[in-house]
C-alpha cells in the first residue's frame, strides 16, 4: 500500500477528508493508501487531534524553534523521509518552503489552494474574490514548484458566487469542494493516472468532469 505524509498548520478539515476517503471505498475519491504520518509546524494545530483520534502518528516540527527556513525545512524533510512517502500533501500547511525542499520532493509534493489559480494567489482569497466581483470561484490542487501557488495545476473545483454572498459563506462552500477534490487528486496520483514530467501534467484517462469538479 502507498504511503502519504500530510503537512498541516491548523484546523485539519482537509486532512479529515483524506482520512474519511480511506474508509469510504464506494466513493469516487476513495483512497487505497495509508496516511503514514501527520506533521504540523504548530503544536496547537487542531488537525493533530483529528489524526490522533484515528490512530495516525503525528509529530510537531515547530518552525519557531529553528534559526532559518533552511534549518526548519531540513528537520521537516528528515521527519517526512522516515516514512518513505509516495506523496507529500500540503493540507493547509502555511509555511513557505525553500527551493531545496521543493526540489527534494518534486513531483511528489502537492498543495490545495482556495481559489481558481492563477487568480488570487496568497492569502485572503475569498474576500478578494468577492471584492473583484468574480462570478466563478473555487479551489485548485497543484504540484508544488519553486514559485508560491504557481505550480502546475492538477485539477480544480468551481462554483458560482451568489449575489451578496458573505466571505464566510463563500469560504464554507469552497471548503466543501476542497474536501471532495483533494482526496480524488491524491488517489489519481497514487494510481499513476496523473503525473508531472517536469513540463506538463499528464492526466491520461481523466475527463473534464473529473478535472473540473462542479458544485452539486
Ligand atoms: C484550506 O482552505 C486550504 O485550501 C488552504 O488552507 C486551508 C486549510 O484548511 N491551503 P484545513 O486546515 O484543511 O481545514
């Protein structure tokens, strides 16, 4: 069975969706993979308790215990490599990673971002989407490359922004799409149905209804 390591910083709802997908073998995004470990850069991340409740090993590599980003990333890589993961998933991991770290896991490191990239990179995506008046918003799963939120896109999920919708309501709807999209992308990568050759993302037999998920 393939191994995943998840990196988190907070709430852990995407981690929970991954753990749920492992159980639900009838679901299209079901995962035949083991979450070998959950690593957080913050000891107070709520997602740690979610993992522990499921018996998944956790550890904290506190970024503020290290003098530099490089030192933190080396410590992080050491903990990750103990599990020899096939895939490392940034599931709400709020640290910028060094180019060395990104290179070490090239093609095995994915992130979920709460916007339709390349629109709204960075933080505060839902407020900015409302401010910009976009009609379509959503979430993106992408391989991590050297540039923040700019790695090659694997798949996206989209919804129509409702007139007068609040930031919190929009965030809630996008998050529920995230929970459907991320486990599917992980499954596709582990099954070899999605891969990145360094230039292009190959998605072989997947159709547009897979790669652009829409709100039901
Ligand atoms: C999600 O919105 C994800 O897209 C972003 O960080 C948030 C993490 O939420 N990268 P959670 O910790 O998974 O609940």
